[in-house]
């Protein structure tokens, strides 16, 4: 079984069409906020795929892919986990009809029913999209009034920014502006409206703006909770997202969409600053009026806000960020009536689930890296799941091609992308990946390092393009010499194959990717006292399914 399976879950525990996987594991670094994403496992079974991860918005997500039913995603808030929980209980259930994710802690059992995910292309004015790992960055630019091109052309200091935002909490006072220092800015923050009932609510828009035929709903930021407060925030400089301007009109966001397909959609600069301001205000108000139970909010808690840009005391542009009613409903549906699958429901009634959490009968899985061979197998799985599978089966190739020349990028331009893709698979488990380390006889492309408190272990990775003149020397001379110098036994020789014989006809001296793989395998076996795994990945441009 290929994929990424650091917990070493036995394949027979995951029947592809209908099943339940229950296990316990330690918390590890799931709560480490310095790690944007943690891949717990990503396991293909026949034509299906099962992924469990903790994403950048601090949600645990079970992603279940079946070619007959598509992709479903269930998510549970990782904030439910407390460090003192020690061990966690997980249950994943799946069938043709439905899939569920269950998380058991000392506090109890939390769950979510998976929703079907529709993977759309990134909209030119939108961050509200889900990528193929179920990650979302929320903000839609629904409307722009005024001259945004003028805002973009003026210096930061000549424009002030006014933000109105519906807060996902309630402060029971309307107050005078509070001045706060944040970095080098003095910011004015004021609670200027309180909504006690839905009838009191007025839409945060430009008059009668509608989205998708319906008004922007009340539920965006508050998840349907009432009462809530609205704040006005004044910032004495221009804070603007990177709009692309053509003929004085905003035609989209000025971002690298091909890069976004690999890394996921970017976050909003405006929203990132807004998040810092609101959380700073929460800390100030805790000290000032002792508000209890008010915790820091997260990026996707802020879904609905308006940004006005002021120059010489006049509003020159006004931008509305929000989500449609459909998206609001999806948020509400994230909290469905409690419903277990039949098997777990019966066991829960008998008290077996609580017993499982406290005194588990299920197997406990853990990452075990006790020697360099274990590290080698772990890194191979990360390369297969993080690089080879998405490139060859999901066509994630744009980041490796130069679209202006329609040719492959150079090795030095591809290396940073490889690093960023592999980090979520390696860093959460204490494995560092270092780019271009100096081994005294030259520069190795990547080195993976793990310290188990008794020994520092290493695996070397050398990267080459198949059409490079040095494709064989990279294995037989460079990687072998680097491993000798660093006294390590295990290495990976990673090769990208771009040729299709038509649009890009290199390499000319190798007939096919299979022949290249066979030749590299043969050469690797000849290298004494070392175990090197050649991995050739096909990065060839191909037609999408709709064009075949």
C-alpha cells in the first residue's frame, strides 16, 4: 500500500467501500499553532483514498474519496482537544450513503457528518473555494463601488481605511472609540451597534446589494447566534488586497493562480490585519471590563465586513467582503442534529464508546522512528503521498512549468515548491527538511533530519530533471558522494519527467519514463553499502478529463 501512513495502520483495517476505523493515538503536536497543517495519514485503498489531517484553520478533517460518489469531508474543531487529554480516540465510518468523523476526548465525543465537496476553479474575485485537501480560505469580494484603481495608485500614507465588521461575539455596550497600538499603527476601534434579535438586523451592504439573488444573511459571522455586536475600525493608512487593474477596473486578484493550485488559495491581507485588530481588542477588553469567556477568534470566524478607503476626507472606494446565503447555510449545516452511524449509535447506548475513550480496547497507533531505515520509509511515503500522487493523479503540474515559455522550470526554481509541499508531512513529526545543505564536496539538494533523543538520523534527497545531461551522475556520483561525506546509508533520488514526445520532446536519449525508472533502479543496486530509492515522477502536461 502506497500513500502516507506514519501510524502504520494495517491495510486490512480499511475496506474501501464500507467500514469503520477506530483507533487511539497520542496528541503529539496536533495543538502546535506554529504548524500550519499536519497530515495524520493519507492512505489509498484500491481506487479510494482516506485522509485525516489538521488544517491551517485548526480543524481535524476526514477526507473520503470514492470515484463512484466523489469526495466527502467531515470536520471537527481541534480546539475541543486539551493538552491534558493525553490520548485521543478516533472513529471514521464510511459507506455509499454517508461518512462520519468522531473525536473522543476526556470531555466527551464530538462528531461531524461529511459533506460532499465540489472542487471548483478559483474565482478571480474569491477566496471562498475548497481545494482538493478540503482546505478553505474564506472571503468573497462581492461588490466594489468607486475607484479601486485610484486606491491602488495612491501611497499608503495618503489613504485611510475604515472597516465595518459583524463580530462573532457580543459585547453588551456601545462605547466610545478605543485607541490601540498595533505594530506601528494607532487604530481606533468602536462598538457602534448591538443586534439583539434578527428583526433588528440590517444588512452590511451598499444599499440593496444582493448576492446570488438573495441578500447577505445574518448568519455569516455569528453562526446564527444572537445577540451580536458590530464594530467600526479606523486605520490611518491604506490596507488593500492586491487587485489586478485593467483599464481602471478591478478584473481579479493579482495573485499567482497556478501557484495557488498547489499551495491553496491565499489569505486576504485585509482580513489578516482585521483578525489581529479584533484579537487585540479582545485582550484589551478582557483587562478593561473583565469580559469572561471571550477567546481569540480565527481567520474563518470573520466572513462579513465592509472596507471603505478615504482620501482627503472623501470615500473613493468601498469594497464588500461576504459570503452568499448558500455559503451561510453551509456553515449552519456544519452543526447538524446529532446522528451516529448505526454501529456507533448502538455501542454508545451501551456505554461502550465512553469506555473506549477512557479504557480503550482499540489499537493504539503511533509514529515510530527508531532508526534510519524507519526514517527512510517515512520520507518515501511522504514523497509518494505529497508529491507523486497529486502530480500524477490530480494533475498538479502548473507550479513546475514556465507558462511564458511553455517549458519546464529550472531545478533551482522547482526546489522551493518541493520543500513547501513536503513540510506538512515531515515537520509535524519532528523531521526537518533542509534545502541545499553543504556537505563539503558540494551542495546536496535536500536533507531530512530526525533526532530521537539518542541519535541524529538523516536521509538524503538529490533532485534532477530527466532531461538534464547529468541525470545519471546525480545518482551514481553526486548523491553517493554526499552520503559518504555525511556517513549516512539511506537516500532518495528524485527525478521529474516532463517529456511527452510532442510538446516537450526531451530527453531524446531515453525512450520512456519506464525505461528511465528501470535504468536508475539498476544503477542504484550497484552502489555498495547504500540503499537508494530512485523515484521518477511524471510531470507531463495532459488534457483534462473534459477535453479528452
